[in-house]
């Protein structure tokens, strides 16, 4: 009987599993306990495969081992662990019972537990990122850059410190998201590519391997080569933790960009701003008591998930420390790494699904620019005045702006009637801005297109790398 998911303790395995079953099932192929066992036996199998090539075990051993690996289940390993109180020894015992007495002694020979678990962790992280996480991030990048291109010219009031600043464009805003998230994606892809394994024994010095192989370092390279990995430059009983730490840092910092997008989209849907809106689905409810409400809950959800999982990066840094060759203080904590990756991927997917539905309210965009009543043109006014040689240009413009605010007049009206600005108001550049303040966007339109175009090229390269990995795996 299938377990009732509402008996699960983690919301990831109940609420969020139910809301995105397809993606959660896909992630489970690489991040579940089933996958832990599957990847660990892959490593044990690769050891036997290379031993057969070396003539250390009888011919046909790799085939027999492969069959044993395919038949193993987490249940039998966990049952054996009840006796051994050691997960990898339990795995080895189960495998040994599934092969011939001639082959059994060679299973796990010269390896230590972390050769198996550390290498398996690198393998499944590599696979889930190349096959699921990075392709989904590429989809998000396409959406961000597409909006950046499409809305490159759409003027929007800029905001600093929660107040109106000078105008930008909607495309410029989204190009900024693309640049920030794209930079993190490059870091993620680079860290995945650099994940390492080890088959170097109990303290990483190839002590046991030296008794069996002429060149145990070459044996390690060959075993990891079977799995598509490289060995760490150095290892103790564990793989240098910095390889995985770099990946998790890239993931959590990318998660922060998602939270920024979610937070901005939430604020831009405020009643008093209303420049963007979250399209409601049929039957959707915004409030349990206020039928008129349309809450930006999807974007709020992304920020909320980030708030839960970003602090867990501290634990990843704590796991960087392992006394002497190794201790077990990261044994339990390390198992929760997969939850960070799961939450991050779910959040990427949520933005992939929601951002294309965002409604851009061009009427309110224009209204909010006009609400400023030209006050943001205090900046070009100051710049033009300073260029004319006025050392007190900033103070003069500030006084004019304060007068406009105090008297409830537009800045244009004050400036046009003030002899201090006579030389400026006669300039064609000022006349154009006074006629169309929204045109004061600097290079926002150009930069939005340039940045979006740049990242469209970059993500094509990242996508090719993922496809090449898939072809290698299938080949």
C-alpha cells in the first residue's frame, strides 16, 4: 500500500509534493534515499569493473556485479544495517550475498565508506543538476531575457529607498534579474563540472590500495573515469568538502536572486503601485474573507522558501570542518543538503510558471511617472546647471524642488519662472525632457537589450553542455 503523503513530516514531502508531483518525482530519482543506494552500488560496481580490467577478479565479474547492483533494494540494506549499525558495511554484506563466493571477497576491497558515499554524492548531484536543475534554470533565464528584450523601451519610474528616483524601463529591471541570476547559474554550472570523487582508502593515502595495485592512484582515476568523475587533488578519508561547498554556495546565492524577484514582484503589485499583477486562475481565491483580494502569493511563496533554506547554508559551512582525517559530525546534517536543492528547484519552477503570466499595467506605469510631476528631472537640471559652471548647482536645484513640494506646484512651473534657470530652460535638451519626462531613461533601453542578448548567448552554451552530458550518458 502506498504511504499516505499526509503522514510525512516534511512539507516538501506532503504539501509541496502534492502541488508539484511531476517535478518532485523527477527530483526523487536523484535526491531520495532510493537514489543514495542506487548511486552507492554504482560506485561499488565501478570498482569491480576496473578490477576485472586489471585481472584482479575473474572474468565476467563486472556482469555478475551489475546484476547484483540492479537487484538491491533500500529495504534490505536498511534491514542489514540494523545488525551492522553501519550503512556501507550493510550495503557490502547484501551485495556479497548476491554474488558468487569467488567474487564476494573483492567487493569494497581497498575502499573505505567515504570512497563510496562521497563519490556517490558527487555523482547524484552532478546528474540532478545536469538533468533537472540547470535546464530549469535555463528556462527561467529565457523568460527573464525575453521580458528584458520585449519591455526594453517600457518606461517605469525607478525607485531607491522606497521612493521615486529617475526613470528606468521594465526591460532594464528584468535584464538586471537576468544578469544576477545568470551569474549565479554560471557559478552553479562551474561547480557541478568540478565535483570530484575519491577511491583513496581510509585516510586518503592509498594504504590498502598499495597492497593490491601497482599504481593505486591510477586505479582511482580509472574507477572514477568509469563514472565520469575526476579524483580530488587531495583527500583524507573524505573528499575535500570545498567542491560541494562551492556548489551549495552558488545555489543559495542564486536562491537569493529568486527571493529578490519574488519580493519585487510582490511590491509592484501593491495597490498604491499596481504596475504589475499576478494573473488569477479560474476558481482562485485571494482572501478567505475579502473576495476582492488578489494576493501575490506565488511570489511571496518564493521569498518564504528562501527564508527557510538560506540560513541552512551556515550548516554547510559548519560541515566544512572535519577533525583530523574525518569525524562524523556532518553525518546527519549532510543528509539535509538535498532539501535545499529541492526547495531551490521548486522555487525556480514556480517563477518559470508564474512570470509568463505577469500582467504589466502600462496605464499605471505611465501614471506613476506622472505622479512625480517632473520632480525626478531635478537630476538633469542639476547636471546641466553644473556643466554651465555653477558650483552651487545642487543647492539651487534643491531649493527649487523644495519650493515646488511646499507650494504643490510642478518643478517645471517653478523652474520656468526662476531666472536662475533661464540659461537651462532655453536648451533643446531641457525642452525635450520637459515635454516628455519619461524619456529621461539614459541607456536603460539599450542596456536592457544588450544584457538580455548577452545572457541569451551564454545560456545557449550552458544548455549545450547539459545536452552533451546527456549524450555522453546515453552513449
